[in-house]
C-alpha cells in the first residue's frame, strides 16, 4: 500500500482539521466555564485534567444534557 506522499495538504483537508479542532476546543472550554460558573469543582478538575471528559461534557452542555 502506498501513502499519499509528502506533498502539501490540500485546502479542504486543512479547513476540515481546523474546524474539528475548533469544535473540540470550544466544547472543552464550554465545560470549563460551565463548571466554574456553577461551582462544580470536582467536575472542573476532571474536565481540566482529562481533556476527553471536558469535550464530552461540553457537548452535553450545548445540547442540554447537563
């Protein structure tokens, strides 16, 4: 199996990666701000320490799960 090569990344791939990264970062930041504002310190520590926990919690906050 041959790889894609060492050429430059195309624009669509770059935009997709950037959008995905911003989405994940925004969800994590939402979790941090929500926990700090609502005095949920154990969850704040877990969200800040374990990045995936914060991302899942942030998405849950967006959709009203928490």
